[in-house]
């Protein structure tokens, strides 16, 4: 079995971490023979030796998974030039790596980059393997957020690739019901091919914990009411709105907006917070997995946001860690977004309109003053998190992969 995706261990992007867990569990639990055609990490907890351009594919092994590390640039994704360099360099090297795959039974392509399905499909056709499309993001809709991608030709190309990918796939995995609908409506996907499997969290590793923990003590947050954004500080979330919300929360003296993670918008937000004198906004670096449970336990409430128009095209993966940690959240998303559906179905969060700063601030104030309500939402969040556990998700993948073979 072969997976194509640029992001993989030790990259700490959410997609790379989830794919790493999936592949290692398929080996450990089901004795699958798994190969990943991965690129160089853009951001990681530790460095790995670069792959030279003149020998563009290197074999690595980790926890039973064979990694074909394809040469690629690792430039900042903030610019169009850097992103395209990373895309095209990985694409060309991954195409060469395909010649070292033998004859796999199943080939799975993710969406980092959105063109990686092309060598995956070509390899599947050449070897007689089944092709599975694991749709983490829907393009070109997601690409419209990126500088330089608002280009008619680029959008037309990504649209054609997306439609071709779903047409060639033996099975398609969507991350939620809204994403499934988007694939049918915008890409012409066959509903009979689509299986919905949500992203997940490891509910054994991330559990409800005390707010009085080493992470909270280290950062002086034990006695604060912490409103946390954790994960990518990028273009798809309404992270700029967190500063406007912080201004509206100044009447709550012990409230802190904690922005945890890295991303293209973080430098701007840091400068803007200083300029506006927002002393109730704090910035923290990416949290290593070993300390994730402590970081999540520090929060009193989380913010999950997506810009309007992105429901079903992106599914916030951070949501599942929040559920596992047993913390309530405010979903500033459209009503058909997966995060809003989970909040309503399991009564574990509040839903507000995306981009409405007043609604978000009012929801935070409501939870600030309603400790009993927070406790109820927290209990329900943990119960919901158990439904989206890592072990259950991996079992669902096993079923779909074996279904593709038959």
C-alpha cells in the first residue's frame, strides 16, 4: 500500500501528523506493508538531513513504515513563489519515486499538493493498483485564499485535476457530510464511491486534565480565563478577528486570548496586537505532541473558526483534539460546517456566525459567567471525542481500503 503526500513525519502540519498515525497503525494493527512518498518538512520539531537534488529519492524507515523521501524545497508557504516551488519540486521527485514502488495493491493520494494525485493515478494505472483519493482539502476553492492563486488559469487547471481525480478514483474518502456534498456538487463525484471518515484525536494521549498543570504554570495562565486558538495561524481561519474580540473582552480583567501555533498570519497579528495595546492577547509557539494534553487543559474555551464560504472545503482538524480534551468550543463557522454540526448534535459547543465579532465576544462572555454550562459542554465534548477516536478512524480506513480491493 502506497500513500502520496508531501507532509509526513517529522512535519508537524496537521495532515502530516494524521497521516503518520494512520500509516503506523495500519502496520502495527493490521500488518500492512506501507510506503509513503513524502517530501521535506516545512516545519518540524527536529531537523532531518536534506535530500540532495542530484539523488532526489532517499529511503527511510520508521515504525515499520517505508518512507521514500522525495527531494523538495522547503520555502515559506506565505508567498506564491515559495508555495509553487515546494509543490513542483515535490511533484517532480515524487514522480521519480513512483518507479521504486513495485506493484502495490492500493495507492492513496492526499491533497498536499493538489496535483499529487497525477503521479499517483499514473502509477496505479501502470501497476494495476486500485486508486483511493483521500480528500483533506477541496481545490481550487481553498487555493483562492492564497496570494497569487487568484488566477483564472491556475483555478481552471486545479478544477480539471480535481474532476479527473474523483473520476479515476475507486474510492473517495471525505472528512464529513458537507465535504461529501461539495465533491458531488462541484467535482461530479459518484456518491457510491464516497465514504465519510472524520479526522480524529488519540483519546488515550489527550484526556481531560487539570488546568493547574506544568504548561499553565510555566506561562502564568492557571488563574486566567483562557480563550485559546490552537493550530495553524493561517489564511483559512478568521484569526484576525481574535484581536477584535480581545478588545471587546477588556471588561473581563482575567480573560486572555491565547494564540498557540505558527502560520502565515502570526507575524502580522503580533505586530497588530502591540500596535493596538492588546495586553490580553498572548502568543505561544507550536506545542509538541508530548505536551499537547497540558496545553489543551490550560484552555477554558476554544475558538474554532473558518472564513465564510469554506464550509466543506476544509474541515478544522483541531476540533477533534478539543473534544478529546473535554473542552467546550465556540464554532465561528457556517451552519453546515462539520464543526457546527458536531457542536449542535452533541451539545458540546456554541455556534456563531463566521466573522461576527460581537457574537463571538458575547458567546465567550456567556461561558465566562456560566461555569455550570461550561462543565456540561465539557462533559459532552469528551463523550463526543470518544466517537472520533484514533482507533475507530483507523479501523474505518481499513474497511475502505479493503473494500477498494474487492
